């Protein structure tokens, strides 16, 4: 039975903790203006230009990284992307916390990296963040949601429209809501079965 007098949240008490953004409000606003203009309006093949803009705002971007102009970065200074990685169309890096993406990672289209959450047990609804780690050589396919605090192990594949709420082991094909390991990416051959 619900207690109608119970107060669950009072958003008038909400406060963003000092230093939570990692930069001043001014820098945040300058980035958001830059992202909506110089970044988002750049031609598709201007990968070097977008890498330059992200690095200028503190992102750690490796060599030969391809980022589409419709990708969105909340706070680029909290993002690290390794060499030879792709970030596809309409991908959102909601980087209230750190997002670390390894080398040779294929991030497809419409992926949502969510590092932000709230403590719903407190009436002031405090904002929190938790790091996301995508290890080397993963493939994150279309329309995947990745929750705060998740690590996706090396070489894993996350199937389309999956939701990842818990860590994923290395080398597995996973899908579903919640995403679960279904089979190994590279099946081990049985040397005893010879034709």
C-alpha cells in the first residue's frame, strides 16, 4: 500500500555538486555551442576536424579515430577513445562520468552510453556518475543502451537493441534486455573430431 503522505523526491532541493562537471559552467556552454555548430555541421569526411575539436576540449582521442558529426559528447574532457575506433551516427556519450573506449572498437549507430544516475532513495535526488569501460576490439551494434558502471570485455559483440546493465565477459556475443552471453565470438575447434 502506498503512503500518500510519503515524500519521495523534492526537486527544489536538487543541487549539482561542486566540480561534478569537471569544468566551469562557462566552458561547458562554450563546448555545447561548439558541438552544435562547428562539430555537428562539419562534413562527414572531416574526421580530423572533429578529433581536433574534441581534443581542444580535453578529450583523449587516439590515432585514426572516425567520429560521425551527429555523435554527441556531454563533457568531452571525460572521454578517452583508443586508436582505430569508430563512433557512429546519433551515438550519445552522456559523459557525466568517465567513458573509456579502447582500440579497434566499432561503435555503430544510435548507441547510448549513460554514465549518469540519481540516488532515488533520497528526497534531494542527488546526481551521481559511474564510469563505463569498453575494452579493445568490441563491436557495439545498433541502438544499444549501456548503463553506468558497466565494463564490456575485450572482443565482445553486443547485439542490436540490447540493454547492458552488468559487466560483459571478454570474447562473447551478447544480446537481449538485459544483455546476456549467448555464444563465444570465436568458437574453439575440437581437435579430437577429425574427418
